[in-house]
C-alpha cells in the first residue's frame, strides 16, 4: 500500500470506530450516524483505491462494495449491542419497580 493509501485507510478506520461509538453512546441520532457513516466510508475507500493508482471506475466499484459492506457490518454490530443494552436497562427498571 502506498503512502497516501495508508492515510485514507486510517481515516476509514476512524470513521468505523466513530460510527460504532456514536451509536453505542447515543452521541447523534442513529439515522444521521448511519447516513454519514456510509457516505464517508465509501468516499474513504474510493480515495484509498485512487491513491493506489487504480482507474476511477474500479475505485468507485471498490468504494461502494467494500465501504458499504464494512459500514453496514459496523452499523449492524453497533445496533445489535445497543439494542441488547436497552433491553437490559428496561428489564432492570421493571424489576426495580416491582
């Protein structure tokens, strides 16, 4: 991987971690987080592919497929654990009321 590609890969990783934390910690509305995350991850993958001197059409295909898949997987995992946490809180609050 060339120098510029490493930078875009690092930014891609930051986007994925930020997405996960934003959903888990409820920093921003989940719909906003999901939309921004998907767009940013696709853009980072396109830029990383272009930094490796790939043709534009290949960079766009890679960006959409890889960026979209990784973003979707990150969102799914974050929503799964966030949902479990909410259910646990609800059960705890119902038990404390009784």
